[in-house]
């Protein structure tokens, strides 16, 4: 708690506070030396359970709000929203957030998961592996795109502005956050799940602002896909998970600085599962590299070098 208070005093980003706090969880481990399967599983469960608590507590410390006691009866997603907002969340918001957390829990050997497995393969501890994974997720090329995707939608403002705005971005060579994926050359299947979750959330809320934002976002999506085909033919740049992530997390009341930490809350289950799998049949992950630079260079004495 003192670490989080110190981080809040200097206004450290939420994802940085999460990374620092997770690194200290080993201090509360009742069996720090045990490497049995049961002890590793208990650690994994404890890490996953504490992620949303750390994020909610830190966000309230940043805002100078009183801290909330846990409500285990609300479940993983519901308790996070309760501790974050101070209000018992409605069923629609809880369902939408739970859908998001389950959708992003794992996605193969992405950068953060690979980081966690490499660290685990050295027989380091689970806390170190997950801390390293958070560091990888923090990078905007991996976990930082949902916020900018929503910012783009807000900047466009109305469906009528989408054409000129997107053309301008493409002609300036800007990357369109929420579109394109290193693996998928079709529409990200997770985007379908989250689009439906966003629609359900908006319909249940009855909030005209959320309804209008959903209609704007889907209109922007159509324009982007059409213009990507025009400007980048054959690239198959389609909607990815981040575009509708932004709508879901905004609809449940999260601010954009919480989007990546919330991604970490969901992905923590996948990270720890990969770590446990690595431990089950461990072998050091040590990729080889191939030198492609200049060869047969002459040696030059230090005093003769420019």
C-alpha cells in the first residue's frame, strides 16, 4: 500500500503502478521457497485475483477518493467495478466487462506472453515472469492501442467527418489504431464478440450518448475499412480487438488510462497459465540468431581509428 501511495504522490501511470506492485507480491508469499505444483497454482490464482484490486485501489488513490472494501460476492469483474467506482455495478456493465476479460485472456505467443514464458524458462519465479509481461504489454505496439482508437472516434465526431479525417490520416502515413493485426488477415474474431458486448451494453443502458457513440464507431469502422482497401490494396487490414475494446471499456465507465491496465487484468490469467504450462515440461527458451552484418572486416589499431 505504501508503494501505491508513493506512486500516486508522483502521479505515476496506472500501468507502471501495477508493474511495481505485482513485483512486490512475493513478499506476502507464505511458501516463498516452495516450487511444488500446488504452490505454483496458488501463486497464479493469487496473482490473478490481485490484479483488479491493485488497479482499483491505485486509481482511487490518484483521485483522492476513499478506498473500498472488497465484495467477493460480486465476482471478479463486478468487484473490480465496485472497488473502482464505489457503486455496485449493474448486471449489464458486469457482463460486458466479464466478456471483455474472458475475450482477451489469451492469444497465443504474443509479446507479453512470450516474455513471461522466457522468464519462467530460466526457473525464475512467477512474480518476475508476470512483472516482465506487464512491461511488454505497456508498449503501445502491444497493449496501448485501445485508448488511441477511441480518441480517433471522438476526434472524428460525426459520421460525415469520417471520410476526410481518415483520408488525411492515411495520406500522412499515420497508423490507424484498431485496424490491422500481425496474425489476422481477416476481421479479428474477438472484435465480433466485443462489438456484440458493446451493443448489448448500450441497449441495456438506454443512454443516448452511448447509443450515438456506438453508431458513430460502427460508421467510422465502415469508412476505415473501405479506405484501407483503397489506399493499401491487398494488405487485408481489418478491424482488430482494440477497436471494440475501446467501446466496451468506455461503456462500462473506464477512463482511457485504465484501458491497458484492464487488458492486463484479463491477460493475467493467460500469462499465469502459460507459466504453469512452461513449468510442467520446462526447457530454457534460448533462440538462436543469425549474423547478417558485414563480414571479413580488417582489424584497425585503436590509435589509427577515426
